[in-house]
C-alpha cells in the first residue's frame, strides 16, 4: 500500500480569499468615511425661517 503525501487542508486558497475579503471591507469603510466627510452641511431649518 502506497501512502500518499496529501495535505489534509490547503491554506493557500482560503488565505487568499480572506485577504481579498478584508481589503474589500476596508475599502468600503474608507469610502463610507470619505462620503460622510464630504457631505455638504445642512443648515438648520429654524435659522432659515427666522430670516
């Protein structure tokens, strides 16, 4: 009987997918902060009614 040297689990593909998922999550959070940071400030409605 020949014993095959086959690993029980290959970490290569799984590690790559986790890294891609982490990069996408960081990019989405960064885009959210950029979007919220550049939103124009809305004036209070009470100030507009006083004029």
